[in-house]
C-alpha cells in the first residue's frame, strides 16, 4: 500500500484523530532532569556523544536543529497507523496530503502547514541566558523567528531540579553598553551576564510568554512549551552551572560576515521588551478558566494573549464521559489518568522505553475538533489531565493577560475543597474541624480570584458543590453548568 493511501485510511479509521509516536530529543548541553517518564537506562539511547535526552516533542512537522550527528527527522512527529511501531508516517506528510481536512482552511492559507509544535523541556540544571531570533534576524539566515510559551505542570514536577528560577530580560536600568561589555569578554572570562538580569521564582500551575528577541535563562522545572515552528537562538551566557559554552553558541545563527560584529549581535535583542519595567504584568500567564467548565470537567487557558500559540489544560473528573469541542485543529498530550480519547484507548505514560509506543499523544483535525471529542475517564479516583496545544487561530483564546494577583495555588485548592465537601455529604459529621476549616478557607480565598476573571459572586461555592456532586449522582440533576459573568472576555 502506498503512503498516500495509508495516510487517508488511517485518517478515516481514526475519524479525524491521529495517535502519535513518542519523540525524544537529546541535547549536548545541560543535565537531564529525569522527569520525562523515560526509563532511567534510556537517557543516552542515542549515544553519549549526543548528550542525554532532555526533551520530548509533540505535534512537530520540523526537525530539531541539533548538530551534524542528528538524523534528518530528529524531533519530527510520526503518526502510528497500527500497533506496529514500523507502520508509521510523518505528521508532516499527513499535513501535505490532507491539507485543510486536517489543519483547516485558515492555517493552510496563512502558513501552508501546521505552524507550531510543543515540547517537554526537562533540565536538572538551569539553562543558559539566551534569546530566540525575531523574524527579521532569522530571515538573514533563512529561518523564521521563535516565540514560545511556558507552563509548569505539577504532575511532571515531582522534584524542582537545582534552580527553579528563571531570568527574563535585563533590569530596566541596564544599558546596551553594559551588555556589550560583558559579551566582548565571551572568550576570555565568565561574563556573569545574569547579574544584569532579573529573576522570578517559578510557580507550578502557571506560565509565561516569551516573545522573540527577549533573553531568558529557564529554570529547572520541567516545562511544557508550546512554540512556533523554529529552533534558532543566540546564547549570551558563556558559563552556566559550571558548564562552558563556545563562542559559536553566541553567533551560530548570524550571517558569516556578522559573527564578530558586536553591534549586530546586540541588535538581536528586542531592547524595549527586555527592559520592560512591568515585565511580570506583561508576560506572566496565570491560568484562565474556560466558560464551558462544568461539574464533569474543567478547562483552563494556560498559554494565551499572543499572536502565535495557545494551550489549554483539560481535566476530566473521575468516572466522567464528556464531549469537548474546540473550533480548530490541535495536538495534545495526556499527563494523568486513563480511559478513552475519541476512538482510542488512552493512558498517561508512567515509564516508556526509548522507541516504545504509547497511548498518550494525539493530533485532532479541525473537523473532528468542531464536532467534539468524546473522552472517558475510566478511573474512579484520579482526574484525567490533558494538555492541548493550538496554533494562533483559536477564536476563544484570551487576547490580553489576566491581572490576577492572588496566588494561583489557591485556585488549585478547590479540588481539595470539593473532595472534603463530597466526603462530608456522603458521611455527615465525618470531617474534622481542621478539614472543614480548610475547605471554607479555600472557598473564601478563591472567590475574589474568580470574580476578577468575570464569574458571578458565589462561583467558588457552586464549583465546590458541583465537583463534590460528581460522587453523588442523586445531586447532579439539580446542578446547572456554570456560566461566566459579563466580565469574562474571550479572545
């Protein structure tokens, strides 16, 4: 059977949903964090000369720019046509064959392909201070710019690594001359360039957006990174966590005649964004609850307010079957739970061998997304959690950052409050005084956060009641799906 026929048969058999094969990517720098759910013996599966595996890529139609030893398809996603790992084809080939039937008319018209990918980024040590090129700078070497978003999933961060702190940009009082002075010493001394930056301790369950041209030194949490179809950077820090980087890391994406031109190297920075005095207000991304969330599932925007990529976190509660609709194509990765996703048996990976199949990653066509994906959480106890990544065309993506000042950890506490209230309903008087107090405290803390997001007063108590009712079907009929108040704006 030829490839074109196999692509179309697999697409029809999956009713517009593809199952993808895990893609692990080594890097020759840094130290692996060991949180990719890869077997401990397999982190050097491609040989020690390639470095340890530190990333897993999702929904990718581009190869990793990973040195001359990398295979031509390294980093590219494959669709599995059956349970035989060798029975496969590239997602890129499927996009070319199916076109709008897979990714939709808008993305095909604007970009000619699926324009983004996502990854898990897993380093034990902090990464170097670097930037991704803007479209203008990348065009000089025949590439495109790279914006990216970050989210820190609790399910994949059982340990924080050595330095869960990220540097972003430069302090507003720093000048270009000060940065230039440090870079001129790149080959003669430790530049200690992060002394000119500013750092933020990372918060699980939240994220950031980083535009191209903004320098950043990512911290050591495992990070979910939806990003544009590019892999170009300039590394301005020459010594990180005791590891020394050569001058080529600074200029590998510069034209040959510009590699010793300090003015050109400095011009790769989008200076105004780097010294934004309100950087956190501009680029921090707390989660934003979606209006369709109800007593069976919750969905939150975790990457939004940019012109390139979006992402959601979908949580299906224990024992529930739901149909969730989006209006555009997307890729996704299941990070907790088991059950069914569309027509497939699905489960979050607990430990994979390199080259092994999995049932945790999917790509959903635009028509299937519009019709709705039916998802079943087969667990009686654990939620099912899925991270979904989109291109720039989701019409409901929030267009502006949400100015939520309250701790996001309070928002996450509503699940605990729901569990406690469910226990209380099933067994009156079973809660201790401390447990009852903790449930009330969580509800009172979360209420102002939800009101800032535009929900009606009292939403926290209604959400708690709806979540608690999932264990007690007799109460479900009386529960109505939540509706946002007029203050919640869609993108």
